[in-house]
């Protein structure tokens, strides 16, 4: 094992040995290398005559660039746009995002967390979680309605066991009973469980209520108190897109921090959906744990291991993307702009609910509960979802996503409000065709 990894592990063990136990074999071995990066950093500070350390080109004392490239980039210098970013992410963005977390999640006040590390959006963040915390045959606990890429990231690529519980009960609420039964059953079999919590949920567009959030946190904290190491991962990709009042408008992450030394919370979020910049690929990973002594030192060790994971996979997230997001977050207009787009999304969601209340659809499907995010799902009563999907695409030019035999996902995020009724009428017509 590299001496730097040993040093980081010792820091974590002294602060909380259970966090160290939860690390995967790769996670225990991860470190942020000093090598070229640290030497380049030293040279940047001290090499006043010549700095010939890093694999970038300069010209006349500044970053070399092609005018045909920079002519398309306004308001950002070549040094800010084209150079490598640190594997941790650029520090101003990390600090601004951390400040925004506190504003959006008031319950974090007084609770210590790591400084967010920048990822290449949330998918990359999930991959880092898998690298650092998941060994083959570890269990990942998720609802039966989930984003399919979880299986690729954790199951196919890492060899973890994927275990599902039923997301909804008969009253159309989060099925806390099946969740509790599932996590307790898995905790009885092993020393560590990994629970993935995704609200607003993809594909259903469901966000839990405050009471459901408290109950989830209580169940996981109780397992931790009784000797199970619990890693709770909050995938907050669609955070902030909440369209009803009686739902939890903070991350479940806030309910998990500091509950028990055996409970580690990881928050994954990003500018991707929150700021409508999907292709910029800027995400963040933040840790919340219970540490003894100097928590900042322990969090720094986790950040360094995470940055080592970034360095060993993609090297760093796009500097240009990070700079664009930073400048946007610092803009005085961004809150008003974001509110305008949020209102459009909310209006679409409310229109979907209004249209689906029409009794003519009742024989064809029922809608799963939704109150947030980008999506909603139909549970078809007779038609096969994949057969119907293909028929709608071929005959009517309508694209939807089939999930299993009965479920059809509709992304109202890309529907104009005035097109909602026409879409559902076409779906109904497609079902009638197949009959």
C-alpha cells in the first residue's frame, strides 16, 4: 500500500474506524498522488524564471490557444477555459456550491460536512462512490422503480448485489414498511449495507414527505446503532424541482448526518438539472459523518481519496464547464432566471395531473404518484409497455420509455404545456389500436 494511502487511512481510523471499515479494497488503497501534481504546484509558487513542469503549452507567458477556439468563448480567458482544473475541482466553485447547499438545506446549519469535490456530473459521482465504497458482493438497496444506470454502475461494473423493495404502498405513498423489512433483512446477513435514496425519483417523479424522510432516517440510524455499518447515498439529481407543498424540500442527506458513527451519508448533486446545463457535466460529492477529534482533518482525508479517484479515472472535470457554472452562480440574475424555468416545469406537471384526471383514461392506465422532477409513470392495465412504445413511435412519431411489462415513463420536462393532452390522447389511441 502506498504510504500516502496508509497516512490517510490512519487519519480516518483515528476519527471513526467504522468509516474506514466501509471503504472498499480500492477505497482503502486510494490516495491523491504527490508526484507530478505536487511538484507542479510547488513550481507554480516558486519557479519565477522557468516553469517546465506540466503538460500544457504556453506562449508569451500565457496559455497557448487557437483563435478559432477562443473566438467561440466570451467572457472567459484562455487560462480559465482551456487549462487543467485541479482533480478536487476549482476551489471557488467548491466554496460557492457549499454555501448554496447551506442555503437550500437550512437543516445543515451547525452540522459539519466535507467540502464538495467536483465530479463530471452525478453519473461520475456514482462511479466514484462505487470505486471507493463498493466491493463485489456488497449489497445495494434500491426501490423497484429506479434509474437503470444504477445496475450498470454498481451491479455490472462492480459486481454488487442489487436488492429491491417496493417503492409505493396501496395508498400511493412511500412504502416505508417494505423499505424497513428490506434493509433489516440485509443488515441481518452482513456487516455493511449500502442504501441508495433518489428523490425526486427517476423514473416516477416522486419525492417523500418530511415524515417519510424522518422515518427513513430513523430506520437507518437504528440499524447503525445496533451494529450495522450503513452507507446512505443521496442521489439528488433533480433537487429543487418540487411542485407540491407537503414534500421534503431538503435533501434526505440533512436527516442522516451525525445520527451515529456507523452511519455515513454521501450527497451527490450538481448543476446538471438544477441549473439546466446537462451537457456541461458539473456535479459534486459531499460527505456527512460522525467524527471524533478534528473532523476537518478526517473530511480532508476523504476528499483526498475522492480526488485520487478523479485523478485515476478522468484526471479532472472540465475547467471551462466549472468556470461557466461558477460565473452563473455568482450572477445576480440567476435566482430569477431559475425561478422562471421552475415555474414552467411546475405548470407542466400540474397540467399533466389535470389531464390525467379525465375519467376516459381510467380503463387504460393508472398514474404512479408524482410531485416533482422531470418524469411521471403510467401503469398500463392491459397493454404491453414495450409493444405500445414501439407502436406509438412507428405510427404516431411519439417517443416514450418502457420499463418492464406495465410501466411507461413520460418526460413532461420536454413537453410544452399545450401539448400534454394531445400526448395522452395519442397514448390512449395507441392502446385502442392494439386492442
